[in-house]
């Protein structure tokens, strides 16, 4: 081989080396970017898991509170019915007491006569 051929090969090799070095730098940048993206994805996945657990807990608490609310409504209805019955019983008691007083007064009047 001649010196000129060797120089041409060296130039070609130097150009190929420079191209490979630039490609390696690009790959290195892409790899760093992918690592950052992967780290962010892991963080987001962990946050998603935490939020999912919190949502599940809140959903269970909400279900429990809904059940308690139904019971409270039932209790309120029961109290209203009991108050109505108590009111009727009080009215009946008052009527019976008036009737008894009237009978007692009538007996007293009959006995005095």
C-alpha cells in the first residue's frame, strides 16, 4: 500500500471514529433521558398505588357512613312514630281522667242528694 492509500484509510477511520463517538454520545444522552423517565414512571406508579389505597380506604369509610346514615334515618322515623303514639296515649289518658272526674263528681252529687 502506498502512503496516500494509508493516509486515505486513516482519514476514513478517523471520520468513522468521530461518527461513532457522536453516535455514542447521542446514545448516552438517550440512555440518561430514559433513566430519568423510568425514575419518574416509578415515582408516579408509587403515587398511584398510594392514591389507590387511600381511595379504597375512603370508599370503605364512605360505605360504612352510608350504612350508619340509613340506620339514623330509621331511628328518626321510629322516634317520630313513638312520639305520635305517646301523644295519642297522653290524649287518651287526659280523656280518661276527665271521664273519671266527671263520674266522681256525678257520684258525689248522687250521694249528697
